[in-house]
């Protein structure tokens, strides 16, 4: 460890962190932002880490959430800064001599990206067990630096996230939850603050594990995420000492019933959390930084560069009832449209008695759906013959109550509470901490991928068994869930280690388990189960707030009864993400089928740009009922804009593309070629006026600056 000092800075050209050591070796984070910015923030900054433990009292530091009981006693023992490749790492060791608790706070930041990743590891170097009740992943008390005026101008951001209605961003003035308090009273720090809390086993049921804070005057914006694949998370943002603070947590006793016995010699690691920053430009700049952070922290995979087009037989198509006779014409239609993967979704294991929901778990093909000598393999072979990679749907973590696996696996391989196996809507849930559960799923995946030649797995998760599991007496269910969550991530790493070319999609009743813990490993995220293309548009437009564009799988499901404008509308939904083609393609009339083929062809001309693009929203973050929606993806040379006119909207709208201010530009309608859309570019204010004469309708535009002729 390096020599102690009273203050020091750490970071790189895009982000700098200021640390101060107090008289008693307390450590505080005093500054976050661009290098060289004027220091500011609270008069008494918050500790780097907040820990509560039973029997050690509860302090108060101006919020409902933050507790300095042990965090306030942790003292600086040393710190070190290193660089590893593109990553800058700062490790700060804190120690409490009374209890022997050691806290190792690790900050990481990728070079050139204004984003900070934080993780805390606790170790018990004392003689007595510490019963942990909460541990922060990241605490920052210096999000604003201009006193109360900055709070007055601040808006909080958060995203409501429900089945069929994902990614609905909300915005509220911070003063509604952190009101101004009278200056003559003793207590100038209120007990208010705005909080969002996860629940159950799904990480994003009801809300995304994300949030933000933006200044209406300057556009200075922070956005954050908790990288956890379960419902045990919480964030709070409020005011303390005239500055905005943020606290990010995994599970806690107060909100999730989480407790952890940290025995002498033992260690506990928090879930990671990340904070991204935009000095100006509003939420767009901060989300661009978060997009770059996500790319820097995920597992490398060829799919992130190739972006193949996927056909899936489920949505507004076979809806979980695939058979050989139904699939063969779909395979031909998908191949003709340009699909490169063909995924057989739910129902391929159905034995035909209508009870597959409660009988899943063995994952063997149903002879009643795939008759003949080769059964399902006839279909898989046909997919390959048409030049596509076959895929299958799985719900690996569940076992139906009527499945033979309920008897062949030991009791300890399932979620249990008070010694009783948990049952939810006719299903049990595997506990992947148990070797028998993991071995069973490894065998299934290795059979499907290694023996059957399946190259794509859609991993779904459709039950929420509440507070989860206690694998042994005394284990809090929330602690059991955290253990399972981590075992689940380890299992996913294992299958991708063994099958590095396998493409894996994350799904959970659409977007109910939408988090970066999973997306740092898996290649795609199902964004919704929404069946109405008109309601899918705001989900598709908002999706890049929560997933990189090249990982966001969006359904495009044209129907025979759709007008040509509606076919183009549903196809446009997917063009700035990942095309998940579905629908009754063989039944489309020729001109509608041509529009589908044209969309896929247009996508293939731009997809190489998407893995480097960052998102922005020219009309602001989409609201559920907005009459017009717009999503832009910006590359160094080109900006793509998907724009949707919805029912009831005026025929024209105007929006800005700020990074092109003052630039002459060419605007092309890339899709559909038959569109009567009329874009007009005004270079001075960088404004685009777009007219679409019918509703609903949508277009994909390409905006490219015109480079003056050097001659």
C-alpha cells in the first residue's frame, strides 16, 4: 500500500475522483467529475462505505438509508492505484480496530469513459462473528457542487418496468422529495430522499435497477445502475449538507430480509454498481457514457460484432405450439427474408396433453409435435439446410411439479423455506448452488449444443418465488437468493466457456430480469412480450437506456391484416437494435413480404455501425403516450434516426441533432423506400423537420455531414 496522504486524486482524462482523509484517518469521497473541475460538495462528506451490523448500533447521517454505525468507524489503512490495460483501479483499505472489520473499496474506470464502477469486499479480521444487515456498493455525497441552487435545478430520473410496458422513464424535480428546510432550525438535513427498491427474484420487476440525476440548467447528468441479477437492490438519492448524495445497495435486512453472518476469517463481496457522467448534454451524454461502460465490462463475443438477424417462431406466430408441419414453411419464409438464426420457442417439449407448464425440466422433444423417424432433428436439419443456425427456448431454472426431475434431483437442489420445497404456479425452482442442479443443467445444455448442434439458446424465466430460499437453518432467504444469483452467473460463464460460439438470449417474461449482471455475460436481451406494435414503439425507443443497441432484441411481427404502413412500423421498431423477426410471414401478400425483405436488407447495410454507436433521444426520453418518438444512434461519421408517428399525432415534428450544429448534412430515408416521409435539414440550429403523412407510420433515416470539397 502507498503512503498515507491528506488528500489525493485518482482517475484519467475523462473522470477524476477526489479523496480526503480526516484527522482520525476517516476517508471521504469529496469530488467526482471532469479533471480540473472546482471542488465543491457537502461540508461533511459521507463515508466511502456504509455498513450496518446487529449489535453495533445505528447512526444517522441525514437519510433513511445511510447508516454510519460501522462506516463512520472505519479508518484508512492504505490505498493503491494501478492501471491494467484500459482500466484504472483504485483500492482503498479501511479498518475498524474495535471489531476487526476490514473493508476493501475498489473503484474501476475504463480509460476515456466518464464512468465509475464500485465494489466493496468485507473481511472479518476479528475474533467474533459480525452479523451484517447492509453493505453499500457505492456512496457518493458530491453529485452537485453549487449548494442549494443545484438541488433546486435537479431532476431525478427512474424507469418503471412492467410486463408488456418496459423501460418507461420518469422525471421529477428533486425538491418534491428533498424540500427546502428552514435555516434556523438545528437539523438542516431532512430524513427525506427518493428511493427505488427491487423485490422478489426478478431484478427489474416494477422498475429497472437504474436511476439518474440531471441539472435542468447545465445539462450535467449522472446515471447509475446496480449490476445485480436478483430483486435484492436499492438506491436512494437525496440532499445532505446542501449537496445531492447517492447510495447504491444490494440486498439489506430492512428492505429484503437479508442478513449475513461474517465469521472470523470470512469475507463478503457486495454486488457491483456503476455511475456514469455527462458534463453537459443532459441525459443523452450520460447514457452514452453508460453505453461505453457496458461495452467495456461485458464478456467478449463475436455476436456483438456480427449482429445476425434472428427469426423466432413465438410472438404473434406459433405462440408456443410448434410442430414440424407448422415450422417448415416458416423456416423457408425466414430464410427467404434473410434471417440467419431460426429459434424454436416454447412448446417443443410439449407432450401434447396440454400440461407442459407443470411438466418441464427434462427438456426432451415431444414426439407428438415432431413425428417421424428423426423427430425434431428433421426440423433442425431443415434450418441448417436453409443456411441458418438453429436455436431453442429453455427455462432452465424451473422444474414443473409433474416433471420426472422432481424425484431424480435431491431436495437440496431446489429452493426451500423452513425445509419445505417452494412451489409457485405449478413449478419448483432450482438452487444452482447445489452441484446436482448445476450438473443437470450442464447435461441439458451440452446435449442440445454439443450433440444436437443448437447454436442459440433463449433462456427464459417466468416465475417469481418471492423471498427465495434457505438452504440451511439460519440462512435468510434473501441471502440464499444472493447465493443462487451468483451461482447462476457462474453457471452461465461455464456454459459459454465450454461453448464459446453459442449465442444466449436473456429473457424473463420479456424484460423482468433486465440487468447488467446478466448482460455482461449474455449476448441479447429480450425487451418485451408486448404484442401490439404500436405500444412496442416506446419500448424499442427507450431500450438503449438499459442495454447496448447491439444487444437489445426487439420483436418485428408483421401480420397478413396489417397495412403496408403498419408492416413498416413494426419492422422499424427493430432496426436500431437486434431484429427478432416473427409473425405469419408466409401469409403476407407480396408487397408486404417485400417490405419485410427490404427492412432486413437495410438492417444488414447499417449493422456494422451499431456496435460503435451511442444513443440519444432527439425528442427527449420517450414517454408511453408520446405522439412522436425518435431514437438516434450516433457514430463518428453517421447518425441514424428511427422516428415514429403514432395515432393522433400531428403530421410533422421538429427535433435537434446537437452534435451536427452548423453542419450541412444529407438526410436519406433508408427504410421504407416507398415512404412518403419528407425530411428537411436546417444546419444552423441542427434541426430536422420530418413529415409523415399517415399514422401510424415510421421511417429509418440516415444523416451524414457533407464534407466540403477540399479543391
